């Protein structure tokens, strides 16, 4: 009797598997419904019996829910990396990142076979708990994450407000992993962390991701820079991995005149064919426009950049974008879980496919690479209304390639960051020099002199960290840049740090010479 109840329980739980399989194989042609359903049912029964055998005979105790999730994830692993199954908790927390709120205030990226913290927001829960940029996350709430997809890692980090999450990290210079308990709370994160004038006529706006508030933030930033004399704009979409689709469409709408196509989709079914067209209500005043992109520009950010390039509205500068333009449709289930399934592909107004070849995905969760097409590689040509040639390949190819930033942090500077020495010295310096915040223009007029650098090196030496004169000589510029950024970070948060970084960015400086070409498009 007990065994029959277990089997019945499995059948109920595995009904969700039946639904998912049905969606995946697409049982939509009438003459194949009966045959297809029977095949699925047969496989479903085999899966039911396998799980039952594991439960009753496997040498160790097992959890039927975990076995079920593993079965679903195994089935989805044969598809593209963006089709995933989310548990009820993961699905419930997913929407928060599109509203501009996150629970911890950190960003994670898959680098060198590890999940690494790449940014920590000023005064966020992660910042207060003591997590650092460059920390490698090993476990979240006791769960090893190395073999999870990025969406699953983000879901583990998210959660209800006022709950705690335990994060185990490996930190440079520390022999053993360290555990941090972080209190989740909602944080309204600006998607435009800084907007400023590069010179008397050139405005700079950086969009880090797309959330509900991004179009409004763009309007406010644009108006502010206009009052300062802006008559040409550099829009920075580097390392922007996307976000809320509607927000991206609304941003593109600001630059493209009404009635013009922004993006359209194609899929297996007619329902997947959708067109998104610009309106006339929010178009910003026309001026020369340059979009800065790189290999980290993906998804919604690519849709915005492609629409601007296709309609000759602005120039794309930088390097080839990531190449992610797949539509994920949500299929929620009765238990609160959901399937995110790729059902269509986004195309640019000219009909270019942004999506890269999925065969280039390597066998590492969350780590995707592309068959890099070089500047002289094979690309399909398209002609814009203005007669310019643009290309279809793996991602978007810029109109002009820029010298790649090679700001690779040396081991010496990395270790100083890992020990929090830049931050600690910056705090000390501000206390001893309160006038620094009142500087007429910190960003353009304040410099880390040799005297300040020597003061920092004495501070480092006093902390017990050893270094040589050669270390200092090789990294002098990097040390000064890091100190100026850290002081700005303490005084003005991430906005200040990005502002300093942008002023020193060679690609931004290189963009200025292309504005005459951008002007010719108008």
C-alpha cells in the first residue's frame, strides 16, 4: 500500500514533466497528436519507474523533489543555455531584477571557470557584509554553484525582503574560504549610474542594464546634459547584458522616429511573429550619436544598438557584441514553478539576426564562447536606407573598431584590492582632508600626486603587506587611478567611481574623433 502511494505521488509530481516534454517537442500538428502523445506517455512511464526504483533500491536516501528537478534540468540541458526550469521560489524572485530592485547589491559573472563578484553597490547589503569585488563564490546557503547556470545562481542570491543568505567565498590572500551572512533588502538601483559632459559639447550617458525606470532615467539625464551645452551624445552600452525588453524598446524609441520598425521576432509558430514599432511621443531631439559596445553588450542592449545602426541614426563603435537575441517565453505551472523556453529569435529592422551560433557554446554551465569572426572574417552584408553597409554575423559588428581596453589588473594591484587597502586608505584620506569633497571639480581638477601615492604606500607597508620598488614602478598609473576611483566611490558611490573610470577610458577619448562621421548621418 505504501509503495502504491509512492508511485502515485511520483505520477502526480511527474505530470509537470509530461507538460514540459509536450511543450518542447511541440505537439501542434493534428495528425501527429495521438502518436506524439503516446510516445511522450511511454517515456513518462519509464521515467516514473526509474525514479521509483531509485527511491526504493538506491543505497543512499534520496529526495524525490530533487530527483525530479534533476530530471527536468537534464532534459533541458540538450537545448540552448537559456531554456531553464525555475522552482517556485526562483520564479517568484526572478521579476525583481526587472523592476530595478535586487536583494544583495552585487553582480556575479562566470569567469575562468568560477562565479566571481564583479561589482558591489555602495552601501548595499553585500557591501555592509564585507563582500569584495573579485571574491569567488563557492556556495550559496550550502549549495555548491560551480555547475549551475547563471540564472540559477542569481535565483539563489535573490529572495524575500528581510531574509538572510549565507555566501561562502574564496578570497585572494586568504588560505581558507570565508563565510558571509547577508541580509536581503530591496534596493532601487539606477540603471544610469552617471551622466556628465566629456567636454563643452559632448555628453556621456552610461546604461548598465535595462529596468522599468531606464527610459525615464534617460529622459532626465538627457535634459540635464542639454542644460550644460550638449549637442552630441556618447551612449555607453559596454558590459550591458540586457534586462527588461520593453524598457529597451522604449529607449530605442527615444532615438528613432515614429512609424519605423525597432525589432521583430520569428519562431516556429505564427504567434511568435511580433513587430515592435517606434512611436512619435518620446523621440529625443536629434544630434550626432555614438553607441559604444563590446563583447559584454548583449540581449536588449544589442536590440537598441542594432535599431540605431540599421536606421542610420548613429554609429556603433567598439568591438563585436555578444550575440544573444533569443525570445524566452514563460510557461508557469500550478505549483508556482515555470519553464523559460526559447520560442523565437529577435531580428533587426533590416532583418539581421543578432544571435550567435549556439553550436559555439562550450560544455561549461554559464560559460559560452563564440567562433570569433575577425574584422576580415565572413559576414553577410546588409545595406541601410542611407546606403551604408552593415553586417550579420555572431553578434553586431561595429561601424568602427576601437583599440581594445587592456586594463588588466596586475597581481600586485589585485592583491591590494582583495585586502581592501585602497578603500581603507581612501576612508582615512577623506577624514584627514575633508576639503576634497568640496573641490570645485574633483573629477577634472583633483589628481593623485606622488606625495599622496607615497602616503598610500606607507599605509600599505604598515598593514604588513610586502612589496618591492619594482611593483610600484610597474603599476604607478594603475595605483593612482585606483585611489582616485576609491575616493570618488566613498564620496559619491558607484556614480563617482564610474565617472573617474570614464575620464581615464581610452575608448571614450577615441570616440570623440568620430563625431563628424556621426553628424554626417543626420
